[in-house]
C-alpha cells in the first residue's frame, strides 16, 4: 500500500481547444492539472521527484513527444509518461515506449480510458516516491547516533521528540555548537507523519544579505533577467515536510521578515508569481545561544522570536551527559572505521582517560572528529586533556565508568557484576549509590519486568 496519494498531472498538448477540454475533464475527475502548450515549458517545470505523471502529445512543434520522453527519462527514470498519438503514429508511439514511455493512447479516445491509465500510473509513481523516501530515511540513521545513551538528560530529549513528532506546533531548539540540534530536528521529523516528505535544512548564517529571497521563496521563469527556468525555493520544497532553520538569529533581517510572513500566513510568494502558494509545513528553528538575548542584541527580530517560541527545547551539552560519552564514542568510532573499511581499533587507557576527563567544548562534533582520528590511527594521547577536576574526582569518574561497563556487559545482573569486579556486595551497592547507578536501567525490558 502506498503511503501517499498523488493526483498531479502535467498535460502537454499544442492544440489549445483539445488541451483546455481535456484539462477540464481531468480536473472534474479529481486530478490536479498543469497544462502546457510546448514541451520546453513543461520540461522547465518538471523536476526530479515530481509528485505526479506526465501526459503528452506525440507530434508538437519544437520538442516533440519522443524527445520529451527521452529527456524526462534521463531526469527521472521512474516518472511515468503517457503518450497521446494519432492512428497513423502508433508505430512511433510503440518506439517511444521502448525509450521509456509508460503507455500510449490513440486519438480519439474516451476520457475514461485516460483516467484509468492515469490512476494506475499515479499509483506506480506513489510507490516509487515512497520507496525513495524510505531509502532516504534508512540513510538518515546516522542522525540517531547523537541521541544514543541512557543519561537522564538525553532520555528527556527523546521523550520530548516523541511528544512533538505529530504535534501541530513549530519548535525552537536551543543548544551549543555541535550539541546535535539538527539531529534532534531530524528525529522530530522522522518520528511523525511528515517523515515521508522532505526535510529541508537551511543554514541561516550562510544566507546572503541580498538575494536570499530567491533562495528561500524561489522564482518563476522570466522573473528577472537571467531567470531562464523556474526555481523552487527552499521553503516550498519543504511543503508537507519540515523546514529546519539553523542559527535563525544569524539570518539577514530581510530573510527574517520573509520567514515571519511564512510563519504567520503559511504561504509563500515566489519572485515573479502572481499569487502566493499555500504551504503545509512544520518549521523547526535552532539557535546556539539564548534567543531572548539575541533579541536584546538586535540580532533576532522580536516578533519572529515570539512567533517561533511556542515550544522551546534545550539540547544538553556533552559535559551534562558524561555517562553517554563511551557509547557515543563507540558508535562514532564504528562508523568511521566502516567508512575506512577497517576494523575498529581497541580503546586504550589514553583514549579512555581523554573520554572521561575532557570537557568536550565542541560537543558531539568534536567527539566524532576524535573518533575519526582514532580510526585512522592517529595517537590520541597527543591531544591535551583539559580538565577542571582533581585526582580524586578523576578516580571516581574512572570507577563509575568501570562499574557502568560491568552493568552493561552483565545486563544488570548483580551476581555477574560481583564476579566480574571481584568486590564485596555491600561495597558494590555503596559505589552504585554514590554514582547514581541503578541495575534495572541495564536490564532488558523483559528482565526488568520480571
């Protein structure tokens, strides 16, 4: 069963009377039709992952049906193209099918035949697009790594993600550089009904002072000198999906005003368009500092801040979830080693010491870079360890990590942990209480409930 239902039809026919009549008949049957008189115009409007099918005449001035089929097949081999042709051109239509056309109908034909063919083609197109999106989601699993761990801080973030997945609200994420703000935004997107539609990330700080409107809102063909083809803006590309605005406080003021209008009206007006286009999207914005402070500094529009600040989610820095660092490092290291097509190297005392004692000001990004250095064989002990703790605190951190490793390896079974660590039961319980370690957290769900 398809996840989405498509209805869009691009109709290319040079005979104006026939084109208008057929478009009207299809729209009465529930299709959304965009009609073109020339193949060249249609080609400019149809992009990869077009959410619909194409119906075209075979013989047309300029770019004819066969040439259009070849161009569209090169653009997107999974796009169904239905050919309309006269009786004398059936052989040419069959040849077009060999070149990639989905089907052909000889004129004159009953509209019901075309409607039936269109419905089959749209079902096929929906399945193609769904599979592409599912493959894309599988490739996005790397974004789950920053959300790994068992710390109370990250469990709170995961709980918030579940609550926000399908909530009809925009979200403002606050977190330090490298803390995983985009990973959280993608997780919110992937956990809800919008997951089969685009996640469009915009680096607000990289938007130019002039010209950002064209990037965000897009433009029509001929909107200005040099606009040789239609451009769909980043905002419209996120229709039915999620628009992620990273470092929104660093966006140019003109861009902030445009985004404010999108937030308020849920529509966008591309350059050169006569009418705005309605949008169904969720907006997730992110800042690396307190957004209220950015308003006071004049970097973020106050009205935009209040419009975004419906739900605010803070992402903890890595220093606030130290117990997650070994697991996160192991996953980053495994990914880096796999990319290099080599086994993961062992973690020695120098690496362990750095993981436990370093403050990681660059957060997950810095930890991932460190894992890549270890994977390629660089000496990790060369990197300075910056720590504000003394010997006693460092020993306690090391002790807590050893107990945590034993609990993980033994799945919370205290008898096995005692055998592994070779310490008295009371001593183990005292140390677990000191480090706030609960055996039940490390048991499998079925074992925890037993």
